[in-house]
C-alpha cells in the first residue's frame, strides 16, 4: 500500500518563540486510509496541517504528498490536496455556484465533472436552493459546507479537514462522515484533526496522538487497544496527555 502523505522529522517554530510548536514529528497516511490526528487544544494539530498544505513554512523536516516533495515541487504536491480549514474562509461576494466554478478552474476540473460533483454535493448538503445567493448571506454551518464542496470538487488524493464537525447539524455531520468513508473507498485518503475522541474511535483506520507539539503514539485502533489493555481510547488519551509527564525514552515505546 502506497503512502499518500509522508511526514519526516517535521518541526515548526514561530518567529519570536523559543519553544517549537511542532517538534520532530513523523508519520504517514496510506492509500485508502482514514487517518485521525488527535490531540487537546493547542497540541499542534492545526500548525501541522497548515505546514502540510503549504499555508505555513516549516523550520525543519520533510513533507511528501503522493511522492512530491512540498519544498521541491509545491505545485504538484498541492494539486493532490483538498483542504477544509477550521476557520472556513470563503469569498462572501461569490455565489456558491461561482465558488465551485472558481475552485474547479484552479484545479483544472472539466465542465462535466464539476457539474456532476457540484450538483451532488449541493443536494447532499441542502444548498441547491441557495446556490445562486452570495455566500456572505449564509450561516456559519452553510459556509462550512461550501468549503467542503470546494475541497472535494477536484477529487483530491488527500482530503485534509481541520476540526470538520464543529458547527454542523447532525444530518450534515453524518453526511460528512459518510463522504469521508466514501472518499477512502475510492482509493483516496483522508486526514482529519479532532479533539472529539468518540468520533475518532468510530471513524478512523489509524490515528496519531499529538501533545505539546510531539507525537505520543501512532497506529491502528487494534494496536492502540493492545497497548492499552483494551481500555477505551478516551482513557488512553487522557493517560498520555494529562497523566504523568513521559520522558523521551518512554515516549519512544508508544510508537509503532
């Protein structure tokens, strides 16, 4: 199984800060895999995701997307990404249809594909009837949905979502989770960040837990349950992020 995303020794230090926001982070996301990035607020999840998407430069390390090095070949690397940020940035003067066409033009999506995919997602998320209205008139949840559509319109190999379920109604949250599963079944991959443990436990194939910018563990749910004497992911998560401070050597023991 090929790696869609490979992160090697990634470190990020913001200008003026002595402490690294992300330090020596390494993990991979495989083809067809639904991968969760779990951690408490402020753990470094969003910083890592912004480095992967190219929104932030990174201080050290290497990122490859579908074999393309993000530093050496950024355009080809980014062509394989669909990104839903946590702030749901949109162009408020555009209508939903204009935004879909705009994103399709950026990624070179043909007329037939953009129409069929756009119609499917607009209908799924209940936006078909308001697709001709300016996005600025939408609610927070509706803006989030149009960001999801914009990120999926080119059928990316790696779909990245930062805290994607926040602010969605139950039906839309269910639809989004089903889309994530569907995307992976088609041979693509999904990387999503969350601090909602129940969602991660039910949804993901593998996960990484990060805290204070460092990787604590990565592996499948079965591997993590085996390490945790079959206790719940919640109990394990709390033990490694809020329990006794682990020394560097002890952290290494959690890696697979």
